[in-house]
């Protein structure tokens, strides 16, 4: 049984009904309208492919300019926060976290959102008192598919062995980060962007329909 379970947020423990993609569209339209008009299809395809990665890195890759990427990332976060009332936890998430913690498994979150957005989400969704640690790219130094955020929360919780850490997420980036970290239990969920073949191809040991289906696997280890 692991000592720590690290969960992604959007698409894994929360359903945002397309808010992430609409936030990308809003950011591109606001910051680089002419570039967006010429590249909307390619940009959206890349946003889907890289779901789970740090948002500013996605913008940097597409725009090739640090200043524009920073502006787009800020516009993205601002739009996402205006849509936060549309975001909701999947059924049973809080109960699952409490059951894990009761069993001695600490719970952490890692995300491609920035710290301000993450903190507002935690408060709005009522998660602040139900998790033991959280990480964004800023604290960890790198976003997914780097394992830096997993390593950051593990270190914060004084867990040194990758064998003691399980990872749960809905994207290939989540699974790649888990694999690179050395986690023996990478669990993919099908409520987000990527399908079972993609998740398994990226290193998932198991794939489940919804995040709460991961509970018995985590308790079993």
C-alpha cells in the first residue's frame, strides 16, 4: 500500500465540461487574435495533445515568445476563474480522500494551473482541509511530464522512496510523470482528455472509468 497518492485535478477529480479548452480559446483570441485566426485548428489540437502540462509551457511552445506566453497564461487563468462555478468535483472524491487518509495514505494534488488558481479552486471546491500537500510548476521548478511536482509533494511530506507513491491522472503527461518518477502504481482515469490506449501507452498500470474506482487499487497497493 502506498504512503502517498498524488492526484491531478482537471479531468481527474473535477469535471470542468470543456472549461479548460474554452479558456485556451479565450486566451489566444485575446492575446494573439491574428495568429489565432490563422492557426486555431493546429493550436487546439496541440492543446488537446498536451492536456495536463503546465499552461504557460503550452503557450510558450505555440507562441515562441516568453512575454506573449506569460500574457496568454494570465488570460487563460483569468477566464478559467470566471467559469469556476461550472467546475465541480466528481461524486465521492472527498469521501475517497478521507478513506485514503484514514488508511494512512496521504493525499496530494498537482496541477498545470498556477498557484493563485489552484488556491481559489481548493477553497471553492471545499478541498483545503482534505489534502496534505499541493504543487504547481512554480514551486516544483517544472511541470508535467517532468516528475518534479510529484517529487515536490513527496519531499514536503517526507516520503523519499518512489515505491511509496501512487499517481492518478487523466492524461498521458500524468502517466509519463509517474513513470519518470518511478512510481510502481500509475492509475489512469477516463473522465478527461485521453483514452485507455493512450494512457497505457504512456505508462499507466491500470485504467479505470472514474477516479473513485481507483480507491480499491490504492488501498491494495
